[in-house]
């Protein structure tokens, strides 16, 4: 049962649902359940949600909330994002508590991926 007053579901735009599903299943191993031609729900994404067909996209610099994902292998995730057609819009950088990068998916939505601080000297971003 959902907890009262907790974030329970997130819906995001997609300009191409098939491309969105391919990208996120390839990079993050998410699964999807289609509800008609204009909506697909997330499974195995860490939170319930879905993508709806739209001409818009979510970008933090335009005032959208930023969806932040976690990875225990930040560089490998960054490389997988690139290989699947995502664009890195902020390379890996340090922030208090860890490191992260920002990317856009093929529909233009901005996401971030974070990880703990790098251990050892000489890590390459």
C-alpha cells in the first residue's frame, strides 16, 4: 500500500515511446507495460511511473524537476548512456556526497546519475 504524503508515481513526456523504451531498457534494464498507443508504465525502475506521448520534454533549466538515478558504476553507466543514443550534457563532476553527470535521453528529457565519491587517486571522468 502506498505511504500517505510520499512521492508515489512520476510521469514523464516522451516524443517517441518505442525509442524511449529501447533506451531505458538497454541502459537501465527497465521494463515497460503499454497502456494504449500513448502511454507506457515503468517496471523495475525503483519508483512507479510512466511515459506519455508528448511533443514536450523535461529540462531542469526550463524549470522541470530533475529525476536523479543511482549507479554503483558511474563511468560504465555514462558509457552505456552514450552507446544507447543519449547525450551527456554535464560531464561527471563532484558534488557534496558524491559524483554525478547529466544526460538527455533520445526524447530530450534531462536526467542525472549519481554515485558515491571515487575511491583512490587518479580516477578519470
